[in-house]
């Protein structure tokens, strides 16, 4: 390398981000709480909690529990609703000097599209991440994300309504992640993100009862990372659109696995609960890796493992 700083900037869905490290929806609020710990301007992007038309109060407690090398949650996509978000949370996100990704979901196709229509009027949103994969909402969510035909249909409808680029968030709870990825691409997605959490369950054997109020929850954390890396690799072989990889990323080495497998960027989720400095440490670790390996540009590593 010539002695200059390596380039960390990446392009996802036509948007340039200063580095490839984002935060995952539902793990970082809208960034305000974490601003007490880290400089948000250093992030590639903040992805906010899931937004729909009306406020959502989520599932009753208990809705989070530890499991070996991870956690289960059945939060139920609790969120403030789009109007409150646009008035109170989006302005904060826009002021941070990093990318702004807004996660959208709905119980019906109409609710997805109504929320997207409302957000299309807002400035400063770089990408809409459309969640068709949450494993703990009874309607919508998982049912949409497991059927390639429905994936293509909802993607096409969202693409027709959105003024911003759209990134479809895919579920791992499918027979073929390649088919799901191709369906999103066929529907006009500008990018895809994967994986969302895997469906899991925990039982208290002493009480002989389910630990979570919803019985099942989404599993995240280091235990799922090898599965996530495999699925990102398979999706990258199937589509040409950019991929944001996620699932158990704790360190720069973990993030680089996803990039080498074909992800253009990565999203840090579970690690934020364990270490609020994780995303910044990962950015610094990627930069140090590039220097150590005499690599000028992070983009040289995208999909480098064949």
C-alpha cells in the first residue's frame, strides 16, 4: 500500500456509505441511546427499529432470554408508528452524519405500501429496508418471506411505491435462500439484507413451561454466524444486487467473513447488547486488517472467496 489510508467506502443500492459497518434494526433504537457511548458519525449507517403506520406495543413479557452463544427474543416489532418516527426520531438520525436506513414492515401488503408512501415524502432517508422476515409476528412477516412468489410480488409493489432504494430483508427459515434472493431481485429490489434471526424455543424444565411469552422467538448471536455466512455466500452466487450481511457479528474478523463471502456491507446487531462499542471496534479492526494486508480498498475483498 502507498502509505495512504485504505478506502472503506462502499456502495449499496446506489448510495455511498463511508464504511461497510451498519447497525441492525431492533438492536440500536434510533441511535440516541448509543450516542452516549460512541460517535455515531463514524458508523456507515444506522438502521432504525421497524416502522409501520400505527404504534405497535409488541408481545407481553417475558420476551428476551439468553441461550448458549446468543439470545432469543419475541419483542414483536414494538415501535412508535410512522408519524411519531418522522417527527421525533428521523430528525435525530439525519443529524448524525452517517447513513440513514429505515426498516419498514406491515401486517398486510397494504400496510407495507401505506407506510412506504408516507416515508417517500421524507428527506434524508438513504434506503428503506423492507422486513418480510420477522419470525415472531403472527401476521405478515414470516409467511411473506418464505414463499418466493410472494417475495417477488411484495418486492415489486414496494419498488413501485418507494422513492428511495429498497432493500428486502430475507428470512433464513426457508428451504433455499438462493430462490428467495432471486425472487427479491426479480421483483426489483435494489439490495437484499440477510439473515434475520432463526426461529427458536426455550423451555424452563423446572417450571415445565415456555420461557418466552410467545413460545418461540428469533435467535441471534454468534451461534448463528456460520449459517449466516453460508447463506450470504449462496445469495451472492445467485444475484447481482448488493447484499448486507448480518448474523452474529462480534468482531472485525466476523465482519470480514461476510464480506469475503460476497456481502458489500455488514450489519451489527446482537453485539450491541453485549458491547456498545462493538460497531466502532469493528470499523477500526477492518481498517487495521487492510493496512496489515496491504490492501488499498475494502471493495477488493467483496466476494473474494470463490
